[in-house]
């Protein structure tokens, strides 16, 4: 290897080797997920509709294990109603994505 190439590559390799790893993605908590749903007009409108049919309806999220720090989480069956005989008719699902630029979780999809 020519000496000039070695002088160019050495600092580059050193910079790459010394950069810290990216921060792990923080876990999405059920409380944060509910707050994102409450701030979404589409989700809020769906909950208003569901509560007109059954006043006991509320958000209920069971989030998956997040030890692998996923950047995207799908949550199904997030509306829970105690009175409705067929609760699936008022059910919904959501997708949450971690925005690496903003360093926060966002609600990227809501399906009812």
C-alpha cells in the first residue's frame, strides 16, 4: 500500500473505530402509547364513536417485549369494552414508530 493511502486511511479507520454506538431505542411504555393515541384526531374520533356505543370503552395496550429495541411496534386489539356483546366491532389497531431524528415515538398508523 502506498504511503499516501495509508496516511489517508489511518485517520479514517481511527474515526470509525472510535465513534460511539448509536443510542438504543427507548422502550415504548403503555402510558406513552395512550398519550400518542389521545393526541391523534383519528384515534380520538374513533374512541368518541366507540364510547357512544359503549361508555365503558377505553384504550388497552399490551405491548410486546422490547429487549431488542425495535424501531416499530404494532399493537392490535387496543380498544377494550366491558358491555358490548361483540367487542371486535369497536376494536382498533395502531402502529408506533421511533423517529430517530426527533428521538421520540410517534403514531404512524391507526386502523379501526
